[in-house]
C-alpha cells in the first residue's frame, strides 16, 4: 500500500472501517508533554455534551466508537493514539476533530510533530501529515468527517494560542473557572491537585495507563448547573462606514461575523491587528457551478466581515482572474449587495474576434471575455504584488485568494511567491474542493525562505463550513507571519 504524504488542507477518502490516528513526536530535554484527544461533533460543529470529549481521563466514548489508547515510547520517540470505529459512530456525529495539547511548553518546542492515519485492521499506514507549529499550546492535527455518506480524512494543522481550554470551549465543552475557596474555620479536606492543562476536567491519575483502557471505565460527570461560557472578543467589532445602509438581514449577518473574526484573531494572539485586505476570485470555466449556485457570492459576503474587522476603512481591493487578471472596483461595505450583483461573475471564452466592448455592461463592470476561462494564477499574483508596491500602506496586506484548483503554472507561481517573501504581504489560499492545487498546497514545506508568507487549506464544500471554523482556518497563519515578518524587518 502506498502511503500518502499530506499537506495542510488536503483530504483523502477513508475506506477502512476502523482507523487509528497516531500523534507522534521526538522526545528530549525541555520538550513538552504532548497529549492526543478527540471531539465528536454534530453537523452544527459542536459537541452534544461533555461526554463527546475523549482524552486520557475519559478514554472511551459511551458509544465505544472512539477510544484513547494511550501513549507508547520507543527509541526517543513518543506516540499517543486515538482509535475510531467508523461503523459504530452514531448518526448524529458528523465530524471527529483530532486534537493535541502541550503541557510545559508550546508546540513550536516539539520536534518531529506528525499525525499518522492507520488501518487498525491491518496496522498499515494510510497517510502521514508532518506538521509545523509556533507558540500554540493546543493544536488540531486533522479531522474525520462525513461527506455524502462516506468518511474522509482532512489534514488541518491549526494551532490555538488560547490553549486546550480555548479550543474545547469553541466546540461546546464546558470549561469552568476554578471556584474561590469559601471561608471556613477549619481547613478543607485535602483533594487531589487539579491538572493545570484543564481546570474544568477531572484531574488525571498520577500515572497514565501505558496499555489500552479497560472496556468500561467510569466517565466523569460535568457539573449539571455550570453554564457554558461564551468567548467574547477582547475588542468590540469596528463600526464600518456604510454598514448602516445594508439590508437588515445582511447587516445582522455582518455584525455576527465581525465578532467571530475578532474571536479568531484573539485566539491566535492577534487582537488589535490591522491589515489591508485584498480579495482574489478564480473565474475560470471550472468555477461556473460555484458562481451559478451563489457559493462565490456567499464567500465574498463572508470575506467582507474580515475586511470590516481588519481594515481601517472596511474596504477590499478585489481582482478576478482566469486566463488574464482584471481589477474589480473596490468593495465598499455599504455597496455590498450591488457589488455582488455586478461583479461576481465567471469568465467567458470569445470564439470569434470581438469588436468593441460587450453590450449590456454597466460602468465599472469587467468584460469577462478579456478574462477568459483558463488558469493563470501567476499573472494575478504579479498584478497584486505590483499594486502593493505602488500603493504602500502602514498596515500589512492580507490576500484572500480563492480557487478550485487546476493549477499547472507551478514554476511561475513559485517564482512569484518566493520573490514576494520580502514584501509586506501574506497570501492565504483557499481551495474550493476541486483538485490539483499544485505548488500552492506544497508551498508551506518549501525551503529557502526567510519567512513563510503563504497559507493554504482546502474544503470540499465551503458553504457547509460554519463561519467560526472558516475564520479560524483563514486567520490561523497570518498572525504567525506578522510576528516572523516583524522580526525579519519586512514589516
């Protein structure tokens, strides 16, 4: 069997009925202790209750479908494994998020961090995902998820600066603050110490089991009266010029989404960060279906919240591209409905020599015959780079680049992005579920760059990804780049 090496955002079908997900790393002095865990989520992206969290102190789910098998050490390497019986999962479980936490340091201090997907029946390795991290103390390595009745595995590689408690709270786990000790004349009875990694979860036994747990271990019961706390943004969402002119339903969606963007920034240690936001939309022929069913328009509306929260003026510069790039009018928030109607369009192929501008276009609309239908990402990357050079800004630039794949100009794209390393721009690419993203999905691992200026992830159907999850993925690497770029003197 050929083992597939996965990059961030890539996915593959899972044919084995029972799989093991093995978190592996190298040990050594000063290396934090790393623990694997799993969250069972519904279609809404949240747990049903605290029993849907499987970890070393709650090692087996009530359905017996997910089990924490425990740690193994050999030859200076350590593994922690979670086993999933996909046949036994309840119909309500739509996704299993495979997490990790670092005790005594950050994941940036953990060498050789990787996730292996194994066929539990044969023991053979199906896929491997080598991960890189920074100051995070919690990490999502990958996820198993249903798609059209079958299971798939996605490599995620997303860190949380807010730690395991922040990660778990995002998915609906109750995390309590430690209660203050009540005054009493006599000392309180001694109690076992609370594990600092999770104040709300029962403290682990002093020695974790080195062998698989017994068939039916007791499950801890969370406090029945403890409410689930919300995670407020540290700073309120910015009020953006023109926001008051939006239709009521759109204004409500924007307000909620700006809060979610603020939460994502806070989790990644980027509260108060500002950026110029640039949007790039693939208009090649293979994107036609995503345009016709409104997916691209919905993506633009969701990205408007990112600009509204990050950009001082709440505007986005925008490009569309296929065979050729074309600059679109700036997206001003108050004009969002009309902008979507006029400018979110797929490319066209002109079979005959055209004379003059296409009939029926209004002022500012791009003649999509000039854009064409092929994939030439390197051209629009070069044009955005030129715009940034010609229009310097106090804040760095975040490029949100959406494409459904079909990338074939790999050498030209790599050259543009390597040259862009010294520029105050972070390129966040999002794959919209087709295939063949070429160098874009490999760029994270390409050596020879002072800083990593490119992020990539792919989704099967972006319309099914909840807003909070989308913003978490979209903004997970940008704060790390800001830190690295500052240290390198790029910004």
